[in-house]
C-alpha cells in the first residue's frame, strides 16, 4: 500500500527509481519499533501507537515515531497533525527511533530531528537473505536447479573455473534480530556527540590494537578522561568522542598524528569496548567523509553506548504518567 501510494521512490531517472525490493529494504527498519516497544511495554495495560501515516512530499519531516498510546477502550494521542506538521499535545513526550546496523561504526541524528524528548537507539542484525523467508517452499525445490544447469556445448574451455555452478538454495532460518542500545534524552545527545556542519568530515576510531614498539615516540603526556569519555585533539580536525575504561592512572599518550595515536598503559584498559593488554596501544583513526548538506550530531556507536546515560525507564515513567492522568 505504501509503495503504491508514495510517489517519491518513483521519481527521477531510472538510476534512482526504486523497485519493491529497495523499498522494503528501507522500510524494514519500521519493524524495529514494533519489536522494541512490544518488549518494553509488555507488562503495561496499554500499547504504543507508532506513526503509520502516509505523507506526500510537501509535508514537513517532523513526525515523531510514537504518536500516542492506547488500551482496549481509549486512545491517548501525544501529538496531532495540523496542516503539514505534527504538534505536541500538553507537553506529552515526543519519541524518535533510530536504527543502526550491527556492523555500523557511527550513529547520528540530523539537527532538524533534534526536537524530540527521547531517542530510542536500536541495533539491527538482519540476515542478508531475510527476504527468502516469505518465498514459497516450491522456490527452493532442488529440481529448479536443472533449469540453471550449464550445457557443456557452450563451453570450449574454462581452465580458470570462472563459471560458477549453481548451488542448492535454502531459505533464511530467521529474519534477524534487533537489540535495544538505549534510550537517550536530547541533552544526552547534545552532550555526547559532535555537531558537524554540512560537508564537515569528522574522524573516528577505526581499530584498536596492541603493538610491540612505537617508532619515534615523542614526549609522553597524561591522558585526560572524564566520565569514561576522551576527546582527541589534533590541529583543527574534528574527532568523535572515545570511550576509555579502566584504571587510567599512568596511562599516557606517547605519539600522535591525524590518522592515529599511541598510548602506553601499565595495565589492561578498554577502548570503545575493546580490551587491550598492558604495554603499547595503537588507536587507528579514519575520516568519515560527508557530502551531505545538513547539520548532524555524530558519535561512535560503541562509545556512545558506554558513556551516555540510558533513560529507558524515564521514558516508560513518562508514558505511565499520561496514561494514569488522562482518564
């Protein structure tokens, strides 16, 4: 229904025209809202109403992902649609759901979206062939391979084995899974992310590893970490905050440049969730090249989860409050 109603993906040249597969790929993230909220509110007398509206291209992109709650006899709206935009009702909570892939390094919130009270961050781990779960069993019948068998009459020589013989297909066992990273307030987003203007490209931690020695190490200086958060500085470049945990007494920086820095630690510590042994540690940095035309608040996904304060319980209490008071 959404595919047929939404003209956005049907516009432009053929290179930008989405078929149903690409459309499903983008909209599958909406599944995360149902999965996560069904678990969070499973013991409540009410359920969450996600945004299920269909919009044309002229509507403002300010819709929250939760538009209210309901039970068997009533609906309590948190927002109302008013000529192109959603308006909050009586300071009721606005909720944005952001879904990030499991292998994704970074996470971000566009500044036009920084109007909500709670941001629910979810990690998705979907099977690469998840769409096969909806196919009919007959599709996977081994007899279908006969249709794809290669007739040797067309092959004079294939000494390098460039032609691939088809293998028996199997449906995916599961669609995948979603994990709640946490729920964060707008203030937490602003405190633990770096604001990047259009086309500004920040640097982030790509890898962390122990090394046997450091060539041309400089004068060591103590590392400054506050509440598990370390912000690296080198000239005028922007660096996303790094999470460092453990006993950091006597941990020093002994070499640094734009693409990496080296630490010396007398004991094991953890950097962005990865444990490293005592000795020399190389932290490799990589540039996240942005060509986007919007302002965005960015962070390293693994680090943000460590030092940002989770507000999931606070969000649930807000929902409870309006459910009890709006009789």
